[in-house]
C-alpha cells in the first residue's frame, strides 16, 4: 500500500525551491539522510523515480513534476487550515486575506477596512500585494480569501460580485494641450509618453479598449510603481496616464492634474470582489462583501 504523506509534498516543494537535498533538509529542519530515506521509500512504494541526479542538482521526472504540482496546490491549503484552527483555539474568528489586482483601489479599500475592522474585532486582516497578477490561482490555492479585480474570470467554484462602477480617463497636467478637451481620440496620443502600472499591455484598458482596436500606440510607455509618483510625473508635464476618474478627482487638490474622457462614450469599468463559492457561507467574508457593495460614497 502506497502511503503518500504531507512530508513528501513538503520535501518535493523544498527541493524544487532550493535546488538540492542539503538545502531542502536545512529548510525543513531535517537531516539530509532522513530526507533522502523518506523519498527513496516513497519511490520504492510507487515504483517510479521522482528525480534524476545531474551532478549535485536534481531534475524532476514526469512523475516528480506531477507530484510537485499537487504539492503546490495542497500545501497552502494545509497551512491555511492549520492557521484557521489555531485562530479558533485562541478565540479568534479567522483571517481575511485580500489579494489586489487593482493598483489604484487601495484608496477605496482603506475606506472599507476601517468600518470593517471596527465591526469584526476578532477577525485578523491581511493584504496580499504579491497576488496582483495571479489572483485567480491564489484563490484556488487558498492563499487569499477575496480578490479585488477589474477583470473577473468566470470559473467553477468562484463567485464574482460587482462592488462599484467607474470611468477610466486620460490624466493630463495643467499645461497639456489636451487639457479642457471634452474627449480625446486614440490618434491624439501617438506622440505621448504614457505612464502605466507594471502590468502587461493586454491588461491595460487604455490599450485593449482604446488604442489597440484602432491600431494605435503611444510614443513611449514608462512603468511607474506607485499612483502618487505617477500623478507627480503627469503634473510636471512629463507625460500622461490612464486612471479612474474618482482617483483623479480625489488627488486633484494635491496635484494639478485633470481628467479627459477617452472617446466620446468614455471607457466604463467595474471593480469586482472574487471569492470561492464555498466561502460565501463564512460570515465575516460575507460581511466584507456586503459592506463593499453598500458603500455609497465615491470610492
């Protein structure tokens, strides 16, 4: 009888991450001989090799690659369950872990978190920034509980709730030639420097819904990590950006920037909260969704 245990999954993840048995053993606080013995025993039971040795390094076989994929899916769930049980033992409700795929949504999120934390004092709260570009996988892997995204993907076992509408606009400085225009066309941006967040073009609305459909692009795209630096660059006349109108209005007193509609109809968007279907029954997760949906002020 084959006995696949959690420690086998942890070992194969550690070896993949650190490259050698020695480094994996140090990470897992095991001796190298104990680690090697455990994996050799598993290989003998299943009748297939998990690694090929290449000098001091190990290369996964097809079976090993499959087991690693299983480990990467299951180990985060084990960790999540254990953390939840420990919280119950301490008298806490749990942790609400939110992943962000929407760079400018932090200002909106801050307005939600205050009332939420006051109402749910026994719930811990965490923001997972590293999931900005892979949130769907993080939801499935139980690494986050809620995903803030403008681009929902309809998947089985996931549920997406729209929480607010917004308009994506062009942001220009006070001396820019397009300031005061009711709206712009793609051809007017052909010579512009465009500041964007570090997101691929196929996830930037100014490309997918404005420039690319008519075969246009900008003179240069420059990546900026933070919203405030981006707005400072625009205010100083270094280029333009595309941001939600509410965000431009919120910062307009601090920076001399102005919003111009993208096309005569504008680019209309929504922000969604994504959650696993099974977690819709968790009261403190449901409460956050309800609070976000019922937040009536501009985000």
